[in-house]
């Protein structure tokens, strides 16, 4: 078990975004978090990365309680994320973007950087090597000097994954990586996420593209109006009556309408 | 021959340019992590007064005084920087501008030490002190055909030039490192930077403090070049002047702030012949710039163009060399 979400509740003022949600993710699996818009999926991501704290409940990562630590420390612990609306460093080139992702695995401060000590140079060379390897992984080889904002939409999404991977995460959080992608791009995204998994990284993914989710995920949790609706394998979820109702509306709803 | 070339007035202008470059660097460093600070004039004042008072009252050597001034400004920068972290953009600018005014008013009112609005005169001059050392060693500027005051200014100029080169070298290296990438990441997207494991608080305070140290350092040098300082030297219009270095030259790359400092120091001097109209020209240039080049004169594209140009020229030289060889 790499991540345990225990009875998480989050209230914003009087509005309850998540109510008593629990699930746990096994090491090495691809875990899907799905649900209609406003179900609380991104709120869950923001709490795992400690962008804000839950009202109550616990998040345990790798046997350690992580609620209440700083967001940048989460990256040190081995969790890194991508964003629903792409948040690259737009004026940096591809290589620099990925190297920023490696910030937490490097340590040179001002003095070492200015004096270019041997350890600093080794660190930079190593990081550049890691970045090149990740560029190959996401299909951006030889894009070193290209400014991030000049990349195509699909490339930007993949660069965000490479940047997150540069922190050497144990758990990668992907927030709607296929949003706005065409079929070919989605297919190459599927391959990419499988490759990430093959590298021993656990993946937690929020996604609306159901065919992709069903093909990709080992297990899925469904959220609806901040509550957990169901959990299981893609087959179980597809045949779950309450899930179908949440997505398509029940017959009773039709009657009311 | 050298004596005819070196005009003391021009030498002095170059010294001002070199001090202004340090001030330009100070605002550039703070801006490189996305923080707009207008406290540079205040920090400059702290550096100037600290160094002036130490050298006058305690006979401290000038270079120790200047470093003490920079450190004092740095410590104050740290104290101001930490609470200011919560402020973004224009709010930080207003708060730091207010800080600068507090410092100035403090200098005006603490008369027993700072002599109030009259200011401090008779501050040891870097050039003269060095000149004295040279003379004691048996060196006479006449030997290289220079008058005494030419030699003094020349010494100051050389020292400032060395300091400038070292500082620019320092910040170019810092920019190309993990620290510089963290600054740039915070400037472009703070939330994303934090998600990448960057300790926002640390790097923001670091860049703010570096800016304060630089401004304090420039202030110390200013005091020992001018030999006279008063609170009016560190008023808010100084802060605006410094801001304009970065806005005019460009704040994306280090050379922008350097260029801005050089140009904006020369411009009023070059326009001296039209006397009071010169500030009108100054204003018009700024308005045109904001309309057509809001990022400042020097940005990354200009630098790339220069690099390409240099490469091409280098290649051409290489070719002609080959031809000669044939």
C-alpha cells in the first residue's frame, strides 16, 4: 500500500467538497479517480499534495502521515503532480522545464553554483542526463531548446509528465492528462503512462475519457458530489448500477423531468 | 597623451554608471523571482550611512565599511522580506516604497548621528585614500602623464569596473544554476514551482535579500565616491530611477538592467545642451518604449540575435583565415 486516504472530509465555508472519502492505492498500480464535474477529484489531488489541508481525516503515504507538511516537502517525499490546466514554465525551454522538475533531487546552493564546484557540475550533468532520458520517454527528444509555450498542446501535456517524473516520484498524480487530446494523442498518452508504470511508478489519474480509463486503470474509485460512490476494477465499475445512474441519470430522474 | 584623453567629468560619469549598474542588478535580482521591490533606495541609504558613519566615527577602512553597509542592508532586507512575502505584485511595490520613505525620514530625524537633512560630509573618498597609498609607495601620477584628480578618478573607475565584472559574473553563474532556475520558475508560476518541490519562501527571501545587499553595497560605494550624502539622495525618486533601469533596459535578462543603467545615466548628461527640456525627452522616450517595447530594450531574442551575429562573424573570420592559409 503506497497511499491511504482515510476518512477525508473537506469543507469550504459551508460547502462540503468531500465527505468521508477513503480509498487506498497499491504499489505499482494505475489507479483511476473518476466522477462527474465538481465531484471533488481535483480537491482530493490538492489535499494529497498539501496545497490545502483536509478538514478532517488522514493521508498516509508510504507508511507516513503527510497531512500538514508543506507542498514542496511532498515532492521530496516522492509525490509529484501535473495540472488540469497545463502549468508549465511557459518561457523556459523544454530542457529547463524538466530540470526544474529535478529541483528536489539536487542540492547545490548559491555558493556552489557560483563557484561551479565539482559536485555542482556533476549534479548538473547528471540532471541534464535525466532530463534527456525523460524527453525521450515522452517523445520530445531533440526539443531541448524549444520554448515550452511554442509546443503543441499534446506535447505540452507530455512535457508536464516529464517534468513531474524528473523529481523521481514514487507516486505520480495526473490531473486529466487526456483533456483536449485527439485520438492519436490519447493513444500515445496510454503508451506513455504504461511506460511510466513499467518504471515502477504508481499512478493516480483523474480522467474523463472513459475508454482510456477503462483500458488503463487497474482499479477505479468513483466520486459523486464529494462522496465515494463505488470502487473496483474497470469491469466492476462499468456494471455498477449506481455509477451508471450517476453518469447517465436514473429513470426516476427522468420521471421527475 | 593619456592625460588629454581622460576628462575628469567623463570619468565621474562613468563612475556613476558603474554604481548605477549595481543598483540595476539589485532590482533585476529581486525581479528575477517575480518580486517588484521599490525598496532599493532605502537599502542603498542604509549601506551608505552605515559605511559613512563607520569610517568617519570609528576609522574603519573603507572596504570593511562598504561590506558592513551591504550586510546591514542585507539583514534589514531579511527582516523586511519575510513579512513582505505575503504581498504580491503592486502591493509589495507599495509596501517597499513605504519602507524606503521610513528609512529616509529616519535619517532626517536622527540628527545626533546622521546630522539630519544637512547630510554627512567629509566621507573618506576611495580614490583619494588609494591615491595616498600610492603616493606613500613613491608613485607619482605625473610619471604616466596624469594630473592628480585624473588619477584619483581613474583609480575609482578601475575598482568599480572590477566590482561590476565580478558581480555580473556572479549573477550570470547563479542564473544558469539550480538557484536561477528556481527563481525563474517562481516568477513564471508560483504554484507549479511549489509543486515541483521548490521552497518558495526560501528562494523569495533569498532573492529579496540579495537585492538588498546589492543596493546596500552600491550605497556604500556611492558614499565613498561622492564624499557627501544626505537623506535626499535616497528619496523615492531614486527608487523610481532604479526601477526605470530595469523597465527601460529589460528585466528578463541581466544585460537588460545593465544596459538600462548605462543608458539612463548617460541620457540626461548627453541631453544637457537642451537644459530643462531634457527631462521631457526622457519622459517621451519612456512613453514610446512602453507602447512599442513593454519588455524593455534587451530581451532574450536580442541576446540570441547577438549570439548568432557573433557566431557568424566568428565564422567569417575563420574562413578568411583559411583563405590566407591557402
